[in-house]
C-alpha cells in the first residue's frame, strides 16, 4: 500500500483497473446496469433515518426475488438476511438512510422527496450490497460458511448500529466489513487502514443561567452572554495546549442561543457543539478540561451551569489482520492506498466494539464532499464497491 497522494479528482479511471474489477468476480455489464438502476431508484426515493419504510420493502423484495433468506430480527426499518450454510458467519453492512437536505442537482433521477436527499451516498452503499448479495447467492455452494447481510437504518442519527446489535443480529458473527464512499479518493482507489480511521463523536450542550436586565443597565443583572463568549474562546485552547499535536482532536461550538430582542440581557444562554477524538485517553482528558473551563467561568461570574453530553459513539478502529488480508485481496482489482484519518464519525464503530471489523473507503473522485446538496457518485465505482464486499467475505470466511 502507498500513502494517499493529492491526485487530481478529474483523473480518469484507468482502463486496466476497470477490466480487472469487472473480471475478478465476473461482474457483467448487465449486472452493473441492474445495480446502477437500483442506485438511481434509491436516490430518487430517499427516506430519513428511522423512516426508511419503502427502502426496507424494496430491499426485502429484491432479496426475496433472488431466494435470499431474510432473518426475523425485530427491526422497525432495515433488513438482515443470510446466504450460505455452516457455523462460521461473516457479516457485511450497508447503511440505508438519507439526510434532511434539499437536493441541488440536475440529475434525471434527483430526489422526488422534497427536502430529503441521499447526500452521503447511502443509496450507493445499499445498491452495492444488493449487487454483492446477488453474486454471493450464485456462489453460495462454494462459500466456507454463512454471510450475514445487514442493511442498517438510522446511521445519520447515530442510532442504527445499536438497534441492530440490540436485535441480536450481531450474535455469532466472527468478523464484519463495511465501507463508505470517499469523494476525494480517485475512482478505482480503495482506502484501507488499520487502527484509527474515523473519529469518536461527542455532542455537548451547555446551559448558563445568569440574571436578566435592561441592556442599558448591565450592572443590575448578570450577563450569561459574556460568560458564554469567554467559554467559547477558552475551550479552543484545550486542543492547542493540552492535546499533543500527534493526536487529532476538534472542539466546535456550532450553536449559541440567548435572548430575543436587542435591548434586554437574557436570563440564560445555551451553547451546543461537538467534540471529535481518536483516543479514549484524549477524549476523557478533553471532557474533564471542558467541564473545568465551564465551571471556572460560571463560578467567577456567580452564575449556574449545566453540561449535557448527548449520544456519542467511539472511533472507527480497524482490525490489523483484517486490514492486511483484505487489503491484499482487494489489491488484485483496485489501487489500494492508506487513507488519511477523518474527523467524520461512523456508528460502524459500535460493531467493532463487539467483533473484529474493517471499514474501508471506496474512492469516487467527485468534487463535492458528503452532506453537500450537489453531492454525486459515479456509477463506475460500483465495480469496486461490489468487489470489495465479495473480497471481504472470501477473507473473513477462509482466512
């Protein structure tokens, strides 16, 4: 593997890579066309997290048509299915939900659900797993065990993986593989890295209570806006002065709310934001220092405070052996690189807390980042995403 380089996103897909990708597992043009149409259908009909009812029914219909067994796990949305026989079980995961974003593209298959868009590529992920499931079903007799297919809901709201685990769908699994599309990786590239890949995500909310008064007489009140401003500036020094430059970390305040008119100092202020880390020790240290900064300022100004930590998930931590073996298998049809860590989060990390797992990046070479209203994916990337799933199964069941 080579380190990721700043290659042009406009670089065309090398013909030899496309040929190798199509031949590795007999990906025919007709199959690619079928899966391309599925992806475009899903893109046209996106559904928000926890509301993926039509998407769920579409997946079930496809699986039933190909005689793939659907397992009776208790999920409101999402599907778990299985192919093969034997005691050993490997799992593949794709997320299926969309985002509350109004699409700004001119595709003939653009979203028909106003204000909802597959702006993170989960339509691509779902279509890829459906394509892989069709091929794996055709190769079922040669499998060295069972493949559990997890079409997971609600990734965008950090709930779906925990729902799947709570349903029991991860029981008996020996290993799991998943991926995310990566716009800044060239088409034909697959990013595989052992260890830390995506950040642990913590959400915080800080409530500061002071004393309201007329804006012309601040001395008669106790202004929480000034306190909040001091806190926002001070917590930025936590990362720059208390975290090693070798350890990536971010604290971002993304919302401040207080007051409702121009001439009144409010009673309270609410601040909200996120913290991103890649080590448990760093995560715990930042939380401790964060709380100390809030406590010090509010006490200095004789105010009260409350810190609420919302749902969080750990960092994506790829199994070293899986990364090595799957990377070697994937290199037969793709340009394998070691990607940079990203401070984006992924609830795939919950699975890795239960079983060894590998989460990869599939390059799409597109100009728009995740969650952009003009986000796009090139259909040729399906060759590599479908192959990645099948290669992962071969490794997890055989090696």
